[in-house]
């Protein structure tokens, strides 16, 4: 018998939405349900610290949860390591503290604010004093993929035609067009986030669970039994079909 597995897309600091998603999952599958979080826990939303508080507490309590690495999580971790704000996949002129990326909101949730005239090392010093070490440890231990049966969970997607062992972290957390525009079937049904859609969508060879919570749209969890997928709502399961 195929075991049910649950997934939650990009959270982006939306603590209340996360709490509701976890409630819906518990109503459907019980407290011990296996949940895969697809990454991007921080940036843009109002309570990034609260999200990490909840996830870290669940991890410490031994909950049956799997945490994937998102590109925003890596940007936060790299900043905490050495003050880096640049990423090769960003547009020229953008960096983690750029208004579009959301690092400002993440730091603000820890009480760290700054002006554009400040030196990065001073902001880093304040961040290191404010961000709990277990939050940084959590970010540094995130994994890049998880698979069960015929379903592969990643943050952004995969490079089509490349074996799982040869996929790069850059692609797994950043890829878009080369993956999103490829209609071919993969060895697995790929479940991902990273690219906001108006709502969760099934494209036959992949399912996108980033419904735009970072932009204030609902965070809707999903449940998988084999390749079959349902969204969880207040009214129960709703099939997600191509």
C-alpha cells in the first residue's frame, strides 16, 4: 500500500498560513504525517523568524518532517556566514538586501534594521547577535531533494535529462525555463516551488506548489498517494489534475 506524503510550498515568512497548512495536514493525516517542506521559508513575508521558530521546534521534537533548501534560505545562510549578498543567478544590480529579494524583511523579523548608507559588516554584526544559532544551524543542514516512490521533491526543479546524482545544487534551487518549459516526462513526477503561480498547478510531468504565498496569496498544502495529488482545503481534499 502506498503511503501518503504531504508537501508545503514556499512559505516566505507567512507564519499564520503555515500554521493553517499544518492544521489541514493534521486533520487529513494525523500528527505523525510525513511532510516535505519545499524551501524558501524566509524573505518577503512578515514573520520569517516565527516560521523558523516553528520549523526548528518541530525538528527538535522529532516530527516526521523533511526540509528542503530554497534559494532564499541559502542567501540568508550565506549572509550569516560571511556577509555575502550576491548570487550568480540574480540580475545585475540585485542582491539579497535588494527590495525585490526580501532579505530586509527577514532581518527586520529579528529586530535588525539598517540604512542604505551602512556598511554590510555592521549589519552582519547585528544579525549575528540577533539570529539564534539554531536557526543558522537549521539553514545549513537543509537538503536539496527528497524522493518517495514515483515522486521527487525539489525546490526549483531539475535539469531535464540529467541523472539525479549529477544534478547541481544551483539547478535544484534556481532553475526555471529549462525545466518549466520542457514537456517531457521525467523518471519521477517532480514536485517543486520557486516560481510563483496564481495557484498550485499540475503540468503532467511536474507539479508547482508555489501559489504565491510570498505575495500574499494562500499557502495550500498537498497530499500525494503515488502520483495522485490532492490539495487540502477547509472542505477536505480537492484533486489536482493536469
